[in-house]
C-alpha cells in the first residue's frame, strides 16, 4: 500500500469511493455533488490536495482531501473514504 497525490487517472475513484461511502450512511447532498463534480476546482485549485491509498495492483482503495480555507489559513480533512473490502486494515490511518 502506498499513498499518492491526486492524478487525473484517480478522478473516477475519488467520486466512486466517496459516493459509495456517503450513500451507505447518508445521502448525497448538493455540496457533495459540487465537490465530487469538480475536485480540481473546489480542492486542488484552492490550495488543497487529494491523497489516494493505492494497493500493490495499482487500484485506488481509499482517499481523503485536505480542503484549504483561505479566510482562516486552515485546512479541513474531508472526503475520506476507504473501499469496503479494504476497511479494517489501517488504510484510513495511513491516509490521515
């Protein structure tokens, strides 16, 4: 398992992982759609970053974002999700 920075090849994984997690426990809200439809604009271009946990077969199995809040100079850990089949093995811990 390794941690990689956002690359366009992982964009669909960011959407998939977060959508699955949110739908399992909640429901997708407007704010979720905004972020998931434009992670580059909402997160990356605002000074944030998206991290991916990638397994030995090069599959993204988890992700999390650091959203930069320019008004306070702080960062928010957001959009953290781990594939259901990979939960319980420390993937979320590595991402955090």
